[in-house]
C-alpha cells in the first residue's frame, strides 16, 4: 500500500515517466549528444591546435556564416565575438557602445546588471532606468538624449519575453541582451543594432564566449568611440574585437570545444529550416508546458499575460501546500536536474528551460513526472 505521505527521498519515478534526457537548466543547458560525438570525432586534429591557423579559423568562419544565415542578417551586418560571456559584454559595451547616455528596461536580475554597469561608469551620464514588476516587462520611451536603448529579449530570471522593436522615432542604437533568447525566439534583425548572447543556452554549447550581431550603425559607433580616445582596456575594446572577428579570429585564445559545439548547433538549426525550426521546437515545448500548468489543480504559470510568457524559460508557481523546492529535489534525485527557481526571485516555483535542444517530448515527460511526484508527496 502507498502510505499517506511518502518521504521525498523514497520517491522513485517509474522509468516510463522519465524524459530521455534529464537536463532542463537555464544555462549551462543541454548539450546535444550528437554535437559531443562530432567533437570527439575531430578531437585529434582540432582540439589543441592553434586558433591562428586554418583549422580553427574555418570553424569560426563557419559559425559566423551560420549565424548570418540563421538570423537572416541584412547586408552590412557583422558577427562579432570574443571571450568572457554576456556579462563581459555588458562591461565592454559600457566602454565601447554607449556614447553618453543609455536607457535600460529592467525587469529582473539580468536586465538590472547592464544598467548597474552603465551607472557605475564615470565617463557616462547616469542612465535612464525603466522598471516594471517581476513577471512583466516595461516599454521603452523615446528620448532625444538617449544614444542606446538596452532591451532584454528574454529575462531568464523571471521567464518573461518581450518583442524586439525599435522605440518609435528613436535615433539611438538598440542593444538587446538575447543570451537566453537567441536561437529560440524569433527576431527581425532590422529592429536591432547589437543582438548579443553567449552559447550555453539556446546554442547548446558551453559558456565563456560572447557573440554580438552588429548593424552598420553599431559598427560605426564602436569605431567612432575608439577614435575619440576613450581609455578602454584592450581585452574590452570592441574595436579590437571587431577587427579580429572579421578575420575569423578572437583577440585572445578562445575555447575551441565551445566554438565547435556552438557551430554544430547552428548547423543543426540551419539544416533543418533555420530559426523557424529552432523557435518552433521551443514553441511546441511552451505550449505543452503551459497547457499542463493551466490544467493541473496545483500549478499556474507565474507570468500572467500569455504573450509575455517565455517560450524558452517557463516559471511555474505551485500552490501553497506543495513545496516546489522539495519537488525539485525529488526530480533531481531521479535524474531530472536544474528545475530549481531563480534563487533571488524567492518564489515557490520551478523554472524549466525549453531551449530548442530540449525535445518537446521530454518537456511532456517532465509534466508527467511532476504530476507523479506531487501525487506521491500526498
Ligand atoms: C545567462 C544570462 C546572462 C549571463 O550570461 P554569462 O554568459 O554567464 O555572462 C546574461 N543575460 C541573460 C538574459 C542571461 O540569461
């Protein structure tokens, strides 16, 4: 007989309810086994070779070409990359992309950080910061003295996505933190000047690298700031990064495995139909997960407005009687990992990534597994 309350540690989810792959973290996130196998197959001739030589440069070239195609970049746009991840790019952009004054839409942990970096820079005016409650997103307000609008395509801490559009009548650059969105959400390149991200989320690779898709206006801004002689540490100098990128190189040594896995994922997307294919997978997962949450008696999507609910990161609140942390712990013990919520948000919820690498069928399996755990907890 099933006792009226199970000890969490004793709950064993039946094998037929488990997903094929148990990785649902918001980043680092699932790396496809096919990509790892492909890396392993070229390991002897690729890993441990010079990034100044053709073998590695051709991977960087393939990656840049693949991203150009995936995002249908208009003529004149460039793919720039460097070491340090998205966090590093905020600092580099503070030096090399903001001329004088930026405006930031802040609606969670990640979007607040670029605003803080701009505010701390002694050579910039204080930024305008527009905030909204967690679980929603603010709208940009066009102001003549703003030369860069800092948007976030998907706020990973709260599971809110927002459409990327140029603020009406604005002359400033539009810089978009797309770290968890790029490759999983649709975007029109005409609507941004710098769309930047790191490869450990929708691109199923590892962290430590940043990429920025740059419009001609963003490239001009980078060069013109460099010409004014603003002091910038060389490793953060976007004009140096741009110069290297167009030659399929990075300023200093990149992680070769990361580049390879990243390129492999971009190729997988492009070979299957591009952004429609990859974003379509996240759409399918989101439909499964939110439909499930709305139909259970014990869970609800945290984000109220349907159009704001992210298709790459779901945040699901649990009713008071069910401790989400315990559910996450049981899932983890059963091989379903990283469903814990964003700590600082402090809610009784699970956060589940629905990046394109994650099979929609596995998202369906997680829903069933959660139902089982909640039932077993009594
Ligand atoms: C993960 C994430 C970051 C931080 O990325 P790092 O590569 O770890 O610096 C920044 N912004 C968003 C929206 C993210 O999801």
